[in-house]
């Protein structure tokens, strides 16, 4: 049984969703309350203080300890003209599910909603997120798992909590023919602060934008404008030939990544989890971080692209389908596309990687009871067709 079907069946019928969710004014979430992001509480802080999602949605800013579990679900709107109303209903359910007090808060639940290029471009082709991703190398495309209108990313402490919340929202979206599910994937990461080990055993999430100023510059869409406070999400399910990679001697694995496996130190020398020195060479003139090492090829300096906030999770759908549920947030889609192109042109890690699901989404600006989800983006009235 796959992880997708598994997580669905586990929760089936155990979850009831109020069909007319009450709107709460603001929500709090322990594990997404990154003090660096502003408006949040220190991780682990309990109590009644609530982090507002009025400006920016949760589940993007990478907290000290990102939640251990994620479920990403991608839908198409069935009722396209009613997309605005569907977003309002969805937003109401999100506010209710993550409102202070209940199990949601204890589980560190966050829900992040994004719109695919179809519905965004229908509103205005100049909006961020109106253009989708181009084709890249090593893609196994299926119509079902490529693209999509609506992203719902649920993060929580624990597989059951994430699955339960995802299932609730899936039912809400299925009700009254609002939307149909395209694909869904559960993911996990080890508990802990800072970079954690990915399915290949390497520490992941070292070089990411950090701190409020850098996140504002690299990740969040600036104002003024209808998308201000949003960001662009790229979600890709990347199957990895894990046995093939692990069959390589550890020294070779490190050359493929560009960092030491034991402590994440750069191959060029330096502290564990330290910055790469891309110019460092051996006395004979060879790069210490090899020319085709992933961390070198992905480094933004190589193309002048911006920095992306990677918030990936491992996934495991059985021995033949394991890998990384790659999730990255950035202000411009070009940050991802320029990086992926560079990896396609040469990157020793990509030989082990195949994309089997993919989409880009405009993460909607924050919302609350007075300004429902999606309201800032559409001017009002019916959603134009796409
Ligand atoms: C299965 C696929 C992948 C795996 C296992 C993987 C793993 C890693 C690891 C271990 C690092 C070094 C530690 C760190 O800085 O976090 C890294 C760095 C990085 N990766 Fe990946 N990665 C994968 C795919 C991708 C993709 C598809 C992209 C973007 C198109 C990407 C972008 C980056 C970036 C921007 C860095 C930081 C480079 C730097 O400036 O040092 N990765 N990745």
C-alpha cells in the first residue's frame, strides 16, 4: 500500500468536518512561530498568544524546528467560476483547524494554500505565479501529477495529525463538487532543530535564507500589489535511486554532494555546516568542492539567481519509490528554474534523481475573518475562466 493511500485510509471516517466552519480572527501555531519571522512566538512556547496569519500564511518561514510531517495535496477546481467561494470556505476551515487551544495547536498544525498558474493567470497574466514551470530533464510526467490549480500543504508534529488535517480539507474540497484531487504525498523528516539528515543520510537545509531581512528579500512578495505577502512555491516529488547512491563509497557520495557526510562540513574545509569555499583548490589546481558537486552547482552565485527557502521532506512509497518531497519557496520562479537548469546541465546528484510529480503555486497572501483567503487577489465577482 502506498503512503498516499495509507494515510487516507487510516483517517477515513474518523474525521468529521463542520460544513460551515466558523471564522476565527487569527491563529497560532507553535512550530511555525519563528521569532525571526516576526509576529510569532518562540518555538515551544505555549499559552494563548496567537500568531496572526493576516499578513502571511504559516508553513513557509522555516521555524527553528520545522514540523516532522507534511502532506501535500494538489487539486483542480471543478467549479471554476466558484473558485473564489471555494477559497473562502477553505480559508475558514484552515482558521478553524489551526485556531488556538485545540488539538491542532498541540500538533503544531499549519496549513498553507497556493494557487496554480491556471487560476492565477485567469485573473491577471502579470501576477506572480501566472507562468508555470518549463520542462526539465529526468521527468516522468503523468497528467495527474503535473501542474494543478490548488496546493494544500499541511505540516504537523506526527503523521496522524498531518493526515487527519489533510483528510478534513480533502473532504471539504470534494463536497459539493468544489475540487477534485490530483495527487497527494505524505512526507517526514527527523525531529530536531537546524539541518537534519535527508534520505541519503546527508544533512539538508544548510544553505537557506535566514533571518527576517533575508526572508523578506528572497522569499516574500513585496507590496504594494495583490500578491503582497505571498510567495512562490515549487513542489516536486523527486524519486531517488537510494540503493544506487548508497552503493557508492562514502568518499564518492561526499564528492557528489560537496559536503562531508559525518558533519556537513564543506569539502573545501571548514566548520561543520559551514559555508562552501567554491574557489578553494588543491595545489594541482583541482576544485576541493568538485565541479559537478550538487552544492556547488546549486549555489546561487553560479547564476546570480536568488536564494530559495528549501523545506523538503523525505517520502517512502515502498522500495521502488523513495526520495525527497522537494518544497521550495522563493520570490521569483526564476530562482528555481535557473537553479534546476543548471543542475540539468551538470550535477552528479541528478543522475540518481527522477521527478514524478511537479507544480508551481502562488502561496496566497495572509487572510483572516475580515479578509478571506484569496480576497486580495481577485477583485471580486466570479473567477474568470481558464
Ligand atoms: C533528491 C534531490 C536532492 C537532494 C537529495 C538534495 C540534497 C542537498 C544537500 C545534502 C545539500 C547540501 C546541504 C544544504 O545546503 O542544504 C543541498 C544543497 C542545495 N540544494 Fe539540493 N538536493 C536535491 C535537489 C535539489 C533541487 C531539485 C534543487 C533546486 C532546483 C536543490 C537546490 C539546492 C540548493 C540551492 C542548495 C544550497 C547550495 C549552496 O548554496 O550551498 N536541490 N541539497
